[in-house]
């Protein structure tokens, strides 16, 4: 792969392109429903259409889970959606937090921010805002959010530990996150890992499942829980763009698994006995 900045720019360009397309066209996107497959079907994203608050204009088919379904959002909560895209998860979260809460979507692609803001305006949501920014440096003050959600985004970020540190910073004490992402068990072939399209497609940037969970623990989170896990199968016609038939067969024999996981974890609450002025 290339440098960190080159990777980020490649991802930004890809998602700018996706933002200007409709969902059907995006079914040829690797993070979307078909991943350039001649058999167009959903290889990662789950069906949002039955969830309250769902808005089809905001659903670009780019996710790999349903983090808002597991996020335990309560009325009045402040929710941050990292990698908010066209606003799909943010609007589902808004349904949960209600008019007394607030939802902040963060995305570093200007075209996605424009699309999300237009969708929020059409829906008349005045307690949902979208900010352009890098989730390695979340443009939110510390101790702001009750809940953070994210859907198939951290695998696109080179510095994943930095993102978890930022999540810890902006969560309130006792706050929690529910994040859907792609992880690995076993190794990807070098030709897949080095392919720019497969990085933008949420596969090549994924890390080992154990390493992913260890990063969360190392950041200081507690109550780490795997809420959902499902295997992801990349169709042969996609693999054949990077691997020979023999290499595809070898990859399948290797037992490497690509998984969508939804993980919950909590920022430790402040101990009441050690509140300011209480431990003198």
C-alpha cells in the first residue's frame, strides 16, 4: 500500500464518487451490495429498511452491520456517528434519541457531508448536524457523547488505535460505543492487501480480530462485548481481478476468514468517591 496520506486521499476520492451516485449504482462498489460482481447481491451490508427512522435517500448500501440496533440509545442522548456518509445511521439514531437529544455525524468527504445535510434538511431534523473532519481527530470536545456508533469505517483508517483514543476522549464517563467493522482471522494474499480498490472496499485495511479487540482494551475501555459476528464471502469474480485461479483456490484452502463484527465497549464512569473535592 501507499503512504497514510495517499491512502486517505484514495478513500476520499472513492467515497466522493459514491456520494454522487444512487444506491443502485453503488451496488458495484466493494463496500456496497455487489462489489463489482456480475452477480449483484449484498456481500456486507445489512437490511435497514425495517428499522424506525430509516430513510432510503440516506442509505447508500455501504455498511457492514446495524450498530444502531445494538447501541442502547436512550431518549435525550448525545450520539456521534463516525463516518456518517449520507446520514443513514445518524437518522436511525435520531429516532432513538428523539427531539430532546442530539446526533452529530462526522465524515471527511465533503460530498458526503453535503448529501447528509441535504437529507437532514428534507427531513426537518434540527437536532442532527454533520461536521467534516477526520475521525483520527474528531472535531468534538471531550466528554460530549453518551453513545458513539460507526458502520464499516475504522477498517478504512490507517491509525485505528488513534481512532479508539479519540472515541475514548469524546465519550462521557460511563458512555459507550457500538461499532460495526470488518476484521480478519488469518492472512489475506499480498495482492489483495496491496490493491487500492480492495482497501477502499473495506477488505484490505482490515486487521486481525484479536488485534482489533486488543486495541479497544488497550485504550482503556471496559465491558468489551461482541454483539454480532457474520462471515463475509468475497465472490470469485472479484477475487479473479487480483488472483489467478490457483491463487484463489489456495486462498480458500488457507482458512482465512473475513468477518463483520459489531463490538460494544464502555468508558469507565468516574468513581463518585473520587469526584473533584471529595478525595482531599
